[in-house]
C-alpha cells in the first residue's frame, strides 16, 4: 500500500519516511502498546496513585464522622479544620473527638487491599506487555531467558528496522547487491560457540560452503571457497546404474 502524508500543510510521499508500524492495516498508522492495553495500564497507574496518596497521609484511612447529637457551629468548624489538618501530608496526626462523635471507615488499608501482591502482579504484566522476562528487572535473568529476550523481543524490532532501511534507502537497482543489517555480535556472543560449531558440522558434511557461511555472517565472499568438502574414504554405489563412484 502507498500513502500520502500531509504534515503542517505540506505533502510528503510514502517513500520519504522510515516506517516501523505495529499491527498496521493501512501501511501508514499502527496500534501501539499504550492504545492496545489502555485499560490495564490505567489500572496500574491508579494503583500507584492510590499508594502515593496513602503514603502522603501517613496511611490514615478515609472515612466519615457520625454524631449522636447535633453539633454547634463552633464545634463543627473546629472539628472540620482539625480533620482537614489530619489528612495533610505534614498535618497533625491526632484528632480529639467530642463526646458522641464516632469515626466510620470508608476504605481499606494497603495491607487489606493486598497492594504488595498487586504491585508484583502489575510488574509481571508490564513485562509481558513488552515481551520481557520478569527477571530482567531484578537482574536475576538466566542465560536461557536472556537468549529468548534477544531473539523474541529485540531481533524482530531490529529486523523491522532493517526492512524499513532496505525499502526506503536503496534504489531498486541497488537491492540486488546491497542491504542493511544489524550487527548482533555483541549481544549474542553467548551463542557464538554453538553457532560456529553448527557451521563446522555443516561444512564438514557438505551441507554448506565456506562462502555460504561467510554470507550468513555478513562477510564478503572469497574466491575459491565455493566448494563442498567431500571425504574420499567413502565409496558411493549407484544401485540403479550398477556403478561404483
């Protein structure tokens, strides 16, 4: 799909942009994590705001006052001002109630609401939104989960960026010989040994040439290395032609 963009009254063509779109249906706009998970993120934010509010007032519960008899205007104003001071972050931490005035709770404490458990669950859910292992935040991620994070989270983003660069920054005549590619050598060094052992087996068994391996590693081809290694110690018998090679 092709698009034309109008930005501040000026028209731009589709090829003038590098586009990395998530879940796009029109090739011009995508759906971000904030839009797709608005309700969940709103709930997480509400929990943080509630906890900050509880801390600001020293953990004092919200509630209302109930009086067994009418209060005079003077007593009412005095009680009202004292109550306001109580809920200020640096206000008085005690209120003396008149005889017959009772406090009724209207909210639960952080412990009663199990905020710690909710915070842990929200942290885990946030990691899932970004396809990230929970252990990444605590610094206890294992080598296996780190590999999964690189392959399943980081590399797809890099590959999308590579495609955008190749699509928009190369001429059609250049695309046969040139391309953009990210260098993953630093972040996937833990895989280098396993990868090169696999290459060695492929070359030894004649599945790949050295130049094919070099091409996979984004290295230039070398003359004379487009060869398949064969073991002369084995004799091949063609049962259809009844020949020994």
